[in-house]
């Protein structure tokens, strides 16, 4: 017969960024004798796990969030909160309680409107031209890619430069304007 022992967290929940539809899962595994009971907390407060609470505890201690908040877009000038909170799990038996590290759950958000749209520009052979782009706010920060004639533009040193200072600038050297 195994000797009684207090709980110990073996697998801590990890920070997560929700990027698509579907449930979110947080893992927590603990050892102890007698086997510990797992309880989850959000921002230090116990989760009820009773409907309509969207959280469910699976038999292995995994927390399942069935209906994460709507993700993907903020509207107008409104910035959505990307932080859904910090989750921790507690493993308890009659000999004590162990608490996991906190794991931040956040959601990917992209505001729908560009701050600055690139404008049609007439290029002069032999001169540089600059295109400006102000990408929408997002979490994580959006990356900018440039396209020409429906194809991604392969940036070439000495011919193209991109400035990431706000707003991102694209400078096309004038020597090669006539070639794709």
C-alpha cells in the first residue's frame, strides 16, 4: 500500500493565445496519496463549474472552456480586452494543498480598419517612391506584408526597404521601377 503524501503539481497550466474557434483547454496534473482533488481558479476566484458557467472539469483535471468569448475583431475605435484572465489549479487532499503557476489566457484580436491605407502612386523612373501603411491594431501585433499585382512582393536589399517606425513605410528604389 502506498504511503500517504501531500499533493504535488506535476504539470502546470501554460499561457495560451486563442486564435480560432473551438474550446480552450488548460492542463493540470498532480500526484499525492490519497489522490488529490483538482479545483480551478480564475483570477484567484474558484470557478463554479455549474451551468451556465462555460468551464468544465474533465476527469483527468483538465479545464475545458467550451465557449470562449468572441474573438478576432474589434469594431471601430473600440479596443477589445485581449486578456481573459489568469487560471490556476489547486490540488488538495487531507494532507494539504498544492497550487500551480498561473497561466494567462488571452484572445487574438484584429481591429477591422487600417489607420492608413496605401494610396495609388505614380512612380518616376530614377526616383524613389514611398508607400505608407498603418495596419490595424491587433493582439498579437499584426505583421505587414506587401503585394504587387496580386502576388507577395519579394523584398530585395538595395531595391526595397521597409521601415517599421509608425506608420510602416515601404520605399522602392527608383532604379528598377520598370521591372517586377
